[in-house]
C-alpha cells in the first residue's frame, strides 16, 4: 500500500450505539471487526484531469464496491464503482467530457434517458443520492434550468441543471442475494441480536407482558418508547426539498 493510499484510510471509531452520556441511543449495534473508513471523493472536483482505475476494492462500510483512481498529476482517490468499470479504464470529470461510464458531468450535459448515480441535491455539495449498490436514476426531461430525474425508489424529483452526476449504474448488483448464514457473522458485522417486543417484559417494551402467547393489545404497533409505527409519518412537514418533489415514491 502506497503512502497516498494510507492517507485515504483511517480507523473507523465505534460508539456501540451509545451517545455522549454512555447510554444506548441506537439499539442493535455493538461488537464488529475493526474497519478502515475510506475517504471517497464525492465532489469529483478535479475537473478536466483524466484518471486511471488502479484497482477495484471491497468497502466494509457500504454495499457498493470502490474504484481506486490515480490522476495524471499523481494524486489518488476513491469513487463508487459503476457497473462495467474495469482496471485500466480512464475516467474524467468536467463539463464537456465524453458520455461514458464513470465520467462525471453536470446534469444539463447528460442525455435524456441515461442511467446515472451519485447525484448532487445542492450543486457543489457533493453526491448525496443514489449511492447504494445496483442503484441507478434516469433523466426524464429538462426545462427552465431544472432537470427531472426518476430515482430508484420511484420518486420523481427536480434537480438544478448545474448539479453533477456520474454516468452508469452502480455495481455489485447481486448484493441482496447474499446469505449471512450464521449469527456470528452478524456480530462481526457490528449488528447485535434483535428481540421481538411481544416476548419482552412490560418494563422493557409496550408490547410485552401477558401469559403465554399474546398480541400487542393496542390498535397500532409502537416503538419501545411508545411512538406509533407502520404508517406513522416521521418526515419533516416543511423540509427544504419538498418543493422539488414532482411525484412521491408512494
């Protein structure tokens, strides 16, 4: 491993699901093998500078694979690997570059119907959407400085035409078919066991209590803290990006 590659990796600190006061704030987290956090270039800010793919790497912190790039000036960085990108391929980011898998362009320069990933919601902030394995969004139309994009969830949303996106569908398409197999592997992934509420005691969960098998005893299932689930909306009623949603996923 070169010195530049070492700079792109650092030990991922773990909290075990505990907050600053030491109590568990996120359940079912703990254990797990030591991991390195890879620094990924979400902004693709080195424009008009070609880069060669040195290798394809597994990332334990996400379901998509990574591609290690080396730019013509010697600098190295990681990006998410789209399907079809191989070792030795050349990629580039810029406004007037070729429409090719792995290249990064503004949305206004990408043809309608093209599969894309790593979209920017706010131009210059870096990729925020379509970052999971096998994900792909599709450009539907352009009008008045805005681009209509269909996301993998089925939601249709408007984006500023100056925002960047990367060409292609993300790789590792068959990640959903993996079989974890053992409880020990789940622990090594940092995921602790999950226990149903109805088999807990009533002090630990609102669904608990009763003799033998019993239902939850209330009109709607709730969280351990009494909040409704199954249809209860948790999205902010006045989110900044609501005005850009043309059609919701449901």
